[in-house]
């Protein structure tokens, strides 16, 4: 993939990122597990979590969403 194409893919997500719960977003992709971690705080210690029907784990601290864990990320 050309660098310009990869950059355009990242730029498409910017409008969504600006609407996130926190002021910062950290993305980490684990290729071996095919999992994308999206965190709105560092460190990110969840007190609770729920698995959605589309294999996304929503992580909470108190009532606040602190991140998502996207399973099977490459298949989306």
C-alpha cells in the first residue's frame, strides 16, 4: 500500500476521534491476536466491561467509557 493511501485511511477516522470521551486517544494493534485496543486514558484500568454482539469489549471506570477492545479487528 502506498504511503499516501495509508495516510488517507487514518485521516478518515479523525472526525470520529474528535468526538471521543477523552481528550486523548491511544490505539494499539496486536497483530498476533488480531485485536485493536482503543484507550481514552493512560493508564487504563477498567472496573467493569461488557462484550457487545459484534465482538467489541467496552471497558468502564465507574460509569465512564475508558476504552474499547475490538476483537477480530482485521476482519472489519
